[in-house]
C-alpha cells in the first residue's frame, strides 16, 4: 500500500498533516502526535511527512502557532470589536465561549495538558494568559472603568472561563445561554439591554 501511495505522488499537504496532528492531540495527548501513527491515520507513507515538515518538533511548533493564533488572537479581536456599551463588548467576548471557530476549548484543554510536561510551553501559556487578561482589562478601561477594577473584572471573566475548560464542564448550550444575561451583569456591573441580548441570541440560534 505504501509503495502504491508513493507511486501516485499523493503525499497529502501541510494542512492535512497538521489537522491529523490536531485530532491526535485532542484524542490522546501529545504522545499520540507521532509521525508513524499520523501516517497510518492518513493512509500515507511516513516519508510523505518530510515534504512538509522538517521533523516532529516542527509539527508540534505548528500546532502551538495554530493555538496561539486561534485562541489568543480571536479573543483579543473580540475584546476590540465594535461595541457601544460595556455590556455589548462583554457579549462580543462571550461569542468566544460559544463558537469553537473563535475559541477552541478542547484545543485549549489539550495544550494546557501538554504543558504539564513542557516548561517551554508553560511559558507560552503564561504569555498568552497575560495577553488575554490585558486585552480584557483594556476593554473595560475603554469604557471608563479605573485600572484596578478593570483588572479585577478581567481576571474574574478569564478565570471563570478557564475553570470551565479545566473542569471540562458539561453544560447544554441552551442552559448556558439562559445564564448569559446574569453573567454579563456580574462581569460588568451592568445588565445588558434587550436589544443587545436580541442581537447576541440571533448570532447563536441553533
């Protein structure tokens, strides 16, 4: 089979190999991200991998880059999205917790699990945590809150969400949506108005 695949010239692509590595990381942890097992998963030859990545480390680095761009990058973008009120801004951030395409909670959990054995990755996570917290803090400051309160609110929001992820909390989307108005009020000190909630719920209709 391997010889046949080599003869066809099909070696996959960098994206295909990276997607397979992502799936393996989520399913079995970083130990499951091995070239031979990924080749078997993809039904490709092991040598095909080296057309796209120098070695396993480069593939793992690509996973970290993907996590950084998706979870940290999108969270920061959501804190900077247009909003007329602090409650609308908070609802923009809340999109992250409900849309995996914005913030991948399973990916976050897997990366944090991997970091237990990787001091270098722990540093990456510490940097990401500070960037995310600062983005949330700056969001509150833009709406006139003093720096100390903004920092405390940012930490409350972020640590609650990381708690959800770390505890692998299982919660029906409908249940979580019902709690959103109260979460927003707790996090911002203000209740969202109905028009803001209507727009938010319209984005998350199932």
